[in-house]
C-alpha cells in the first residue's frame, strides 16, 4: 500500500493543498484512500469535514496528537499524510518510516529555500535504505519573477527530482473551502492546473 508523506519544516508552504489534492486524485482513480494529519492545526482534517457527501469518499486516517501513528486499517489501498511545520525528533522518524514517497512543497522565498535545504539533508539521512522516493514541487511560482529564478538555481544544485511547479491561483483556495480538489470538478474548469499536476500524478502512479 503506497503511503505518501507531504512534509516541509516551514508553515504556509502549501502542504495541505498538496496532501488534499493527492488524496483527491487517488479517490478519482477509484482507490480506497485515507488522509491523515499529524499537524496540530488539523487543516486536512478540517477539509475532510467540509467535503460534500456526493464527492468521492476519502476516509480519515487517525493520526493526531502525540501518540504513535498506526498504519491504516485493512482495505485501505492508498494513504496520504499531512505533517506540521517543524517536524523533528521521534515523530519525524516515525512518519518517514511509514512513507514510500515524500513530496516536499517549496515556495520561491529565500527563507523557505534555506529551511528546506536543511530539511532535505535530514530527509536523505533518515530515509530507509534508499527505498523512499523523494521529490520537490514548487508552490505558488510565477515564472516571470526573480524569486522563481532563485528557486530554479537552488533546485539545480540539490540532486533531488522536481515534479513541477504549481501556479498561484484562487482555484485551490475556492475548492478547499468546499472540501473539494481539482479532481472533483469538470476538467475544463481547471485545465491549466491539471496540466501542471500531470507529472505529479505520473510520479504517484509510477
């Protein structure tokens, strides 16, 4: 059963946006998916509470508080785990041990870049015998800015695969407010965003 971990030590970089949309993608493919949230703010859990009954089912993975995170129950085929800012210590090792794939969202900010570099170093040290696949996703990227150029320079020296860059759009905000994802609505309404997600989806399925 694939377990996708979405992690970054910085807050507000788009972890919950990535996590909920990955869960939405898996659900759209007919998988029995669970979404967990070890962040005290419980953004993903709140989002699940907003999800309309007619939307494809995404179950809640009980992964809250300071207790150990247990594997999802039998019958689950795919799982996504959202994580808090400042993830470290035993909890960091615990959730990483569960993960088959790790997505690290990264914004084109100098503060995010330096925090992410340290986090990636720890991630590469802790992953299980090279079996955990790690990739980056650029968040809220405007390709025509100096910040985007700086982000590209940083990424080029990492040696970590980059799945793509997601633009800054209200589509994510408006859908999240209704408990929905890009994969829950007519493709024509979010075609540009779905095109940006295509390499991410291929990596998730690969």
